[in-house]
């Protein structure tokens, strides 16, 4: 698994490099139109959004019975997220499950928490787009109206009873035991709140870029946040594209075009893509530097929720004089 993980990271870095070089000239021209402070602010808010989503995953994992230290969570999430740049949506999940296993997190819990975190981010993204876009973007209303209708349905599906039933059904189909610790309503709400906080930071990220590219008006912050949320969900639904490349930018340009100068939406989309790719790479690099591997522990060590195999009982020893 270590060799496969290294291979996956190498592949992910290759795809990251390809996505950055593929439109190099256009990207350079786009960056030249932004000030250094704008780029720095958009990069920092992008990093903050990614970190908020990491905390959302951590809440769901703890709710399922496997709390992790913040350092370990950061390492697992940051490195595994590079897998999303490899075509397909499974590589990040598989890497995350295997890395969490090093901390004695059962694969079923890791898989379930990842599904919950993804569902929370997608559901809240649809909700953010549904609240912000219909009033400021006619193009979004006409092209993506059906996605807005999914928002309340997906949010309702986050109820613990529905989530527990769905996860147990998947585990049954995979011939795995059911969840030992169903996530509670309070923990679900906390996970959803962190997902919304992530969207807030991504909205700031997009608003900075839109304002720098010539966007104006009181509705620009709402348009920017809704455009990014809708574009992210659209990119996620395209299964093959690594990191939603292409679909995300197409949706973003469609929504932003009526409200921005000609050519500005593609500039925003390119700069956003590059900055968030760099944010993923920075997170992974920091995670490698700070470490966070589980300490070597004896076999009889126990942690609440993260069970280790106890030692075999030794019999036949001589009693002491005491």
C-alpha cells in the first residue's frame, strides 16, 4: 500500500502539472491582470476553505466513533486529496481510507465519514447556489434550475436516520458489518456548519478575483459565491474529469459572463483553478513536513473508538510470593 500511495501521489502531481501547463500562456496573461495582494488574499481564503472542509470530515469521523487528532487529520486529508486530480473520483477516498487505517480507523468508518463530508459539501453548495444565484443570474436560472431543486432533497437526506440506513445498506452490499456508532443529529449539524464555513471562504476567494477582474455592483459577492458553489457541484458531477477540470470552468464562465466585462470570467476561472491547485499542493507539502504518523504503540493499547487488537492472555505463569 505504501508503494501504491507513492505511485498515486506521483500520478496526482503529474496531473496537477498538466492542468497548470495545459493553458500556460492564457494563465500567465490572467495572472498579469491581478495584483499580488489579490492573488495572496484569494490563495489564503482558498486554503481556509479547504481547512474548513477538513474539519467537516473530522467531525463526521468522530461522530462515527473514530476521533482523530488535528495533526493526523490534516496529514491524512491533505495528502489524500491529491488523488482527486487523478481521473475518477475513487483515488482520494481509497488513499484516505488506507492512511486512516494507520490510525486504527476501520475502513467502514473512514468510508462513511468521507461520504458524509462529500454529501454535506455538495448539499450545502447547492443550497448556497440556490439562495444566491436566482436573484442575480438569469443564465444560472435557465441552465441549472434542476440543480436548485435538488438542494432541499439532498439536505434532507443528511438526516442521521437516512444516513445510517444508507450507509448500512452499502456496507451490507459490500458484506461488511453495519456501523457501530451512527452519527448523531448534533454532529451532523456541526459537520454541515463547517461545510458552510468552507463555502463562505471560497465565496471570498471568488469575490476577490471577480472584483479584480472588473466585476461591480452590490450583488457581486452573492454572484461570486453562488457561481463558485454551482461550478464546484457541476465539476463534481463529471466523474472522469480530474478535479472537475473543464466542467467547473464552463459553469463558472456561464454564470459570470452576463455580469462581468468580456473575457473577465475566463480570467477568473483560470486564476481560481491555479490558486486552488497550488493550495492543495501547499497543504500536502505542509502535511509531509509536519508529519503526523501514528506513534508506535503496544498491541494492548486501546483508544476510544479506534480499537487495537489486545494481546493474547498468557496462562501458566508462576504466582508471586505476594
